[in-house]
């Protein structure tokens, strides 16, 4: 019989987390960096006691909102290319319920994070305990059951010895590139403090090896054959290419065979924006250059992409009558999409092997790649110089509001600053190795089209779930990943209001983050969506009961938290604020009042949304007719 160690379940959990390592390409590092927690009656005397007694190497951070701290943990893991994680501990009931949005965000983006919500009593002696829900059809249902559909792995611990097999399963899932996502282990609060004689071997150092899956001979030969028989292949760079570290292989293949690169939101900054063949973001929030190239391609080489509706313009971005698909993905499910030829393997390894089999091949794009890029750079330059006129925009970007309404906003917010002008000024001013983060609203579209990331892995967009409130919380995760870099949250006022509590955590622990707040007093992106499809402006603007535009002093809010704050309503003020913010040691917030309808519009793209089939408004009827016509050319699978 092996040696036993008597520990509580919570103590065993913390001891186990300290012994998990990951090995990628021969480099071995601890996998669990630390733990975020908000203590409540479900975890404070269990996991709290265990951490106080011996946290080991785990860094412990006190969060302010369960969703927020879980988003910070997710952002850290995403920025570390899924090679390190933070765990997240919550109390029962509302604490665990607050994890649902964050778990969904991690699942949609395939990001590993360990969620450890407390659960109700295994003995059921004090039931219903404080914050416990009850269902007449089952006493076994708890709030944590809501986490099942948004977890890659889910388990409930009602006996100490169950922890051993459950943790091993959880780490197997989190360290598998094909299955990576949130692992949720709910621990009954009485069991957290219950002791057990654990086998000592359970706590020895455990290394999780991430071996790169190689393509089979059939796969690599089939891929090479399809590329060589194509005339205009296109490489779609997804998040999987970034996690694989395939930058050098992508550049080499693109240069050698004159194949253009286009990017998803997750794939952006895998390859630098100034690489000659990089045409930028593709799809609904994509550049005109990328969307034109996609329309003319006869082979789409999808590398580590899920082909979301935004990347494919709701499956209208390609010439489906003439284009074929070749997918390279570690996930077999993703590789099957769009009826593609599947290569279920690591992107970096596969591209390296393909390169040697394509000797003598050249695409027929010729100088078109350069021409498309030059055309887009000219448009980007135009957008950087948009100015507001009281008579009209020069030129207009969106035309939904009357000039009278736009003038009203200019007066109410005391600004004439267009959003695109502000964004490009920021891109020009921040250091090239800075990391930017965003998630929701109109900013993701502006960023994917306009932001130039000329240092790899400096563009962090959560667009798998597009979860409002991710931005500020996620910036804390970025800072933990890059303590020596400036990190910037680009966030709209609507998303800032949803959730920004981890700004306080950043200030509390002296983890400097920079919040760049674009305030157009409303949910501008969704306002565009409703008005694009024939509706009026209805409950998306921030107005009072007497129809006055809200003008909130966000700088004063952040100043009250302890941040250094600025107000910048001109390009000159914005650049000065950015330069001064670099010198600060505390977290900063720059409030920009920007005019609505001054974000970028779509470029040769379409989004399928549920337009009303019956309406009294002629504009809605026309929008429905347009949708039906577009669906005729859309792929159905």
C-alpha cells in the first residue's frame, strides 16, 4: 500500500493544482498560474482555508464580480495561447450563476479555464441552505446545473475521493487542443472541509504533454494535390493557427506560392498587418481587400477556423459554385465544415510539410494581391481623416440619423470626434508591442478592418461569444500575461456599463491597465442593426424620459475608483492623453465622446438576421425581401 496523506478535499485540490505542468515543444512550465476568488459561505471555510494554509506557488486575486474575474482568467489563458490558466473559485447560488456567461464565452472560444463553484450540502442536512434553489421534480438540481451546457467538462463532487478522477479528467480536457474549453468542478460545501486519506501519488508532479498531431500521408498528399490544382487559393487564418504558433510557416507558404492571407478575429495578429500578402480581416467585419479576394478564390484553405457567420458573411462570402475547401484543424468536427477536404492535424506541422510538396507552384493572383491591399490602405487613410460638419459628414459613413439628430449629439456630448478618426489616432500613438482587447459593439468591426498589429499576438478579440463586459475584465488578464507591456481595453459605453468591476481589482493589485472608452451614449452597434433593416431608432439610444441624451461623466467614475483619468474629444487631446498615460504607474481611463454613426460600414458583406416577415413599415418589408434574395445564394451547411 502506498503512503497516504490526510487532507480536506479543498486542501487536496490546492495541492494538486500546484503540481500540474504543461510541456509544449519541449518547454515545460506550470500550467496553473493562480486562482481568482470571491469568498462566500460556500467556499470561504473550505477553499479559503486551504489557500490561507498553503497556496503553494498559486497567485491569489480577490475578484469583484464572478463573471468579471472569470473573464480575466479566460483572457489570460487566451493571451498565453492556452498554455497557462487561472482557476476561479466562487460561492454557491448567485456566485456560481454569475459564471454562466463567462463559461459560455470560454466555451465558444475554446479557451481552457478551471471553474470551481461551491455547491449545496452533500448530506442535505441543512437544506434548503442559504442561496439554494429548489425544484419539485428533483432534490439533486442546483444552480450549478446551469453550467452544464456551457462547460466542456462538468462534474459534481459529493465525496472527497471523487476529486481524484474528476481533476484528472478536467485537466485532460483543458490540455487537449481539440477539446480545450472550460472545465467545471462543483464541490459540495460540506465536502470541501471533509478529510480523506489521499494516495500520495495523486500529488506527484504531473506533466501534460501537448504533442503536435501530424497529418497522415493521405491527408498531406490530398491537401497538396488540391492546392496545386487550384488557380486562386486563399488562406483563412483562424485562432487555431495562432495557438499553434504557425506564423513563420504561413509567411513562408504565402510568399513562396503567392497565396493571400485573410484573417478571422481570433486569427488576427498571427501574422503582422504589414506583411505584403496579408489582406486583413474577412467577412462581415472584414476589409474590402479580403472580401474581394475571397469572392474570387477557387480554394479556401481554412486553418484553425470555426467558419463563424461573421467570417463567412453568413455563408455568402465565397463562390460556392466554383470554390472548394481544404480545412486544417486539430478538431475533426471543425475540419468537416463546408464539406471540406479534412486534415485533422496541427497547423504548424501541416504547413511545414505542405511547403515542400508545392515546389514549382504559383497562384494566378499575380499583382492582384498588391493592388487589393493598396486599394484598402487608401480607404483606411480616408477613414482616418473623417471630419464632422454641421451641414453634413465629409463623406458620410452611416446615414440613418438626420443631420439635426447628429447636431443634437454633437451639442449634448460636446464633441465633433468621429469614432474611426479616434481609433486610427490611437493605433498611430500606442507602442507597437502594446496589446489591445475588445469584444462587443461596433468597435470589433472597426478594429478588424482598421487596426494594424505589426507585432504578433498583440490583438485580442473575444468574438466567439462577443460578450459585453469582457473588455475591462479581460484587460486585467492581459496585464497578468504581459506585466511589462501596456495593455488597452477598447470599449464602448454600453459594454463598459455592463461590467467594469475588475478595473478596481487592477487598481487594488497595482496591475496597470488602460481603458479607452468610446462614449456615443447608446448601444450604437445594435442601433445600426435595427435601422439597417428598416426599423426606427428604438430604445438603443441612452435618453431620458424627456428625450434628452445622457451625458455621463465616466472619467469621474473611474477617478473615484483611483484611476488616472482623461477627457479627450479631439485628436490632439487624445494623443496627448495617450502619451501621458504611458508614463503613469496606476491604471488609466481615457473618456472619448464620439459621434454616433461614425463607425465603419460593411464592405462587400452580408449578415443574416431575423428580419420581420410581416410589418406595416415599407422599409422593413424591403429589408425582408433583401434577406430572402441573399439567402438564395447562401450555403445551407
